[in-house]
């Protein structure tokens, strides 16, 4: 006859592993949220690792179990900020048959995303110009990815057959620049969302009036 639990005493169970993983993820989330809160009135370069650790209630060495530096924490926030937005915009663009659909579909998506993730967008708006070099580069890279993805979908739509590849890229860059500016305005003035959206829609449609009559030079 064997004793119940024989040989298993002290051995970690799946539940133990799960609870440790959950605690680790909760701490990681708390560190990210603390950094967002502390940087809200300045920027990432103005806060310290010790401040973040104190805000979360952990020792500084615990911070390093999740992030090697504040800059790496900033990179994680950049990735978190853009990942879902890119997926949502791609879904809109790949079902947009006309230029106006790129605009009318994109702007409400961006406004909703800003509304639901305001602290992240405020972080992006600040760090885009004042953040650590690698964080600024990461933000620029994410915006460039969105621009390239939009250019690809404009080309696929057949709505820009008169454009060269270079000119499609320029058009995508103009549209994304307008959308980035709109997002920053939504962060600064959340109560003016309807006005900001309407202005952005009008500006982009004015841009497309010229775009629709543009013909790329041959060669």
C-alpha cells in the first residue's frame, strides 16, 4: 500500500507554477503602469528606476527581473501602445475599396484607441521628441511600419494605378502624419474629440482632392 502524495512532497505543482507566473505578470504590469504615471508630468528620462520600484512596492532588484533598464521598459510601452492599433488599422485598410474608406474607417478607430489608452498615447506624444534615443527610434519605426502597411494596401486597392511606388509611399506618409497629429490633439483635448475628428476628416479629404488628380512622372 502506498501513502497518498508519496514522493510528491515539496514538489511544485502546476498550480504553483501558474500562480508564480500570474504574480510575475501582475508585477510587470504594475511596473509599466507606475512608469506611465510617474512620467505623466515629465518624461521617461526624468524618472528613476528606484522611483518606479518604490511606486510598485518592490525592491530595485525586482525591477531587473522584468526589465534590464528604464529604456527597455520604454520599448515595452512603445510595443504595447502600437501593437493593437496596427492590427485594427490593417483590418480597416484591407477592406477599404476607395480612398475615402481609408479615411472614414481609420479616424474613428484611432480616436477609440486613444480614448481607451490615453496614458499610452500621452507617453508616445512626449517620448517621440523627448525620450531616450532607442525609445524615439522605436516610435519612429512603428510609425514607419504603419506608413508602409498603408502604402501596401493603397497599392493593392487599385485606387492609385496612376502613381509610382515612390508617390504611393509619399501619399501614405502624408495620411499617417495627419493621423499622428490628430492623435496628439485628442490627447491634449479629449473633450474636443468630435471637433478634432471632423477637422482631420476635412483636412484629409482636401488632401485627397489633390491626390486623385495627381499623375506620377514616367521614369
